[in-house]
C-alpha cells in the first residue's frame, strides 16, 4: 500500500538530493558487497558511464560514502559517492562504457558493453551502485527519508555503512527511468546479463 504523503514520490531528474555530506542509481559489475568502505575493493582510477531505459529495484536504500583507490600516478585517491543498494533489480536496455586514454601505439580505446535488450532484462540480486553523478526520472514507493544508514531495514542487510548515523533514505521499491550515471564501482551477489555484447572501439564511444 502506498502512502500519499510518503510513497510514490516522483522527482524529475533525481540528482541524489539526500546526501548532504557528499556531492552526489542503475547498473554493472560482479562481486560481493561487504566491507566497511563503499566498495569492498580498491577502485580503479577510471570511472565508467551507464545508461538504461528502466531500472526497477526492490528493497532500496541510499546513503553517502567514499570509494578509495589509486589515480593514474599510483597515488591514493578518494571519491565521494552515493551508495544505492537493492535487494533485487531488473534493468532494461543497459549500456556501460569505460574510456582508456593513451594506450601505447593505439591511442584512446572505449570498451562498451550492452545487455538486457528486447524482452529479457538484466537481473541482479544484492546490487550496490557507487555513483558519482546521476540523471533520471525516479519514483519511490513507501519511502522513508532521514533514516540512519546503520538502521535501514528495506535494503540489503549485509551493507555496512562507514558512518552508521549518516543520513539515508529507504523505500520498498525504486523505479528509475532514462538513467544516465557516472559510477566508480558496482557490486552484486548475482548478475545475469541477457544478450550480452562487448565491443572495443578506437576513440571515444561512450554511452552518453
């Protein structure tokens, strides 16, 4: 049952307004999401872009965090992120791209991955997205805004926020449409990519 005041909220071009302590969901990678940091591994020095027509996620939670990795010079780097967790999600018509510049003898290379087109979407369990920037139309069902990150009860229960008292929001369901996102990491318990296509392109050929 949806609440008129607190559920079914629609925010045009939702830009992660619920994270006041850091600037700052939908899509790709495979790993297990546990550990004190946002990602349970050291992130690379390259962010990646993702687009999708629609993401429907059940059991949603979102709060701020920091991904730690290395930059192009091998020095430690920290990236503020909005961490979005889903107990399960379906993703329609997904595109992911990552650009690698200055490859010796080749130049700039773009790796582009597409999946979930047609009638069979991508499916994921315990999906966690570490997002730096997001543009989307978002709808939430039975949303709670202002929950302590360590007390959330709707999202994946193995998430361990760096600050359990941090500002968070949670919802029974999140529906994101026309997603454009830049992310540093994605983890999932399972990730089923239907109709997977992966291609290398010379030069820049990003999803957006």
